[in-house]
């Protein structure tokens, strides 16, 4: 029995890897590559995701599942349209951001997704007028509001630490956990990303071990912006750490360099992940 069945971790991939391909074609190739889940960027479905109705989201979820995949959830939440922000002093923008977050939570729930990965570094950066404490409070207020709606529809927000090269707010897992504990809502959890963790002083296995009680989702990639196994990061210790931490969610492939093509990225990534999980001590 392969490791991904015996050990409850499953593998998914983010749909924007396939750029502008038709959703059914994406699902067909993802299944053929051997994945079990699809993670969806809402702007790939509608240029303005506010136009995406819960009815349409339900239909999309059914389409993905009929192809043999789970809808893992959403990510790249605030990319489109422009004008959303988590820490801005502009009250109207924050209110709009919270409302959009609640809409995405309902869309995610209608699709059958369970997690919303909240990254969006440009839409959370502290501006020159905002102190850290003020930005922290504003972010907590928005996330608390969105978490209320997310919890009602069975969705968890997975808050993502990102590297200093990407953002000046929530750069480490520890910093992000402080925000999660401040909000204190069961629908707000932690997301871990290999690319982002590579920028921390702690080792990736140490971060995984120390954040186990908070972590709800995991992205596999490399600091070179490509897929797992396509750079210098060795995943065997990561697989072992995830097993020892009791992580039972999806390992979702997220890349930012789409060369040479989606089909190759999908296959090389999952082949590497299955091999490292099998060959590691995570058996």
C-alpha cells in the first residue's frame, strides 16, 4: 500500500498552475497526474470573484468532485479585484475587505472546500503611517469577522506567514500564531509554506513540530519558486516532521514559476513527493 494511503496525508495542486486552461481540462490532467485534491484561486473562476454566486460555486464543486478530486479550498484570496487590504487605516477599505472575505468563505463552503489560505502579501503590508500594533489590531478585527462566517459554513482560514522579501507583516510562524491566538476563533488556523519557512532562522522541521497544534494546511514548493524537488530543499526531513507532528491535511503543490508547463510541473512534483514520503521515516 502506498504511503499516501497508509499515512493519511493526501496530495493536491493549485489550479492556477494551469493558467487559463478550462477547469475540466485542469481536473482531468490533475487526476491523470495522481493527485487527490484541487486548490482553487478564485480569480481563475471570475475576474471579480464577487460575481461568483454560491449556486455557481456549488456547481463548480460538483464538477471537481465528479472528476475524482476533492475541492481542498481557496487561496490567493485578495489578488483580484484591486482595493482590498488587511491593515490599512482606511475604514471603508477594511470593511470592504472583511465583506469580501466573508463572501469567499461562503463560496468556499458552497464548493465543499475546507480551507482558505490567506496570503496576499501586498494586501497586508503595513504602510508608512501604520504602526505594527495598529496594523495587528486591524488585521485581528477583520479576521475575527471573517472567521465567524467561515466557521458557520465549515471553513477554516489558514493564515500564511510569508518571507520578509514578500511582506513586512506576519513574516514568521510565531508571529502569525500570536495573531491567531489574539483572534481566538476555532476557524482561524495556521498555514505553512516551504518557500516561506525557508526564510526563517529556525529549520523547517522545527517549525512544523512547534506549530503542530495550529497548522491546518501545507504548501509544497521551493524558494526558487518552482515545485518540490526542483530546488535545493530536501523534503525527506519535512515528510518525517509532518508525520511526527500528526499532520493529516493535504500537501498542496503551489508554484510561482510555471515553466516548462503545467503537466510537467504536476507530474514531477507529485512523483518527488511520493518518493520522499515513501523513503523517509514517515512510514
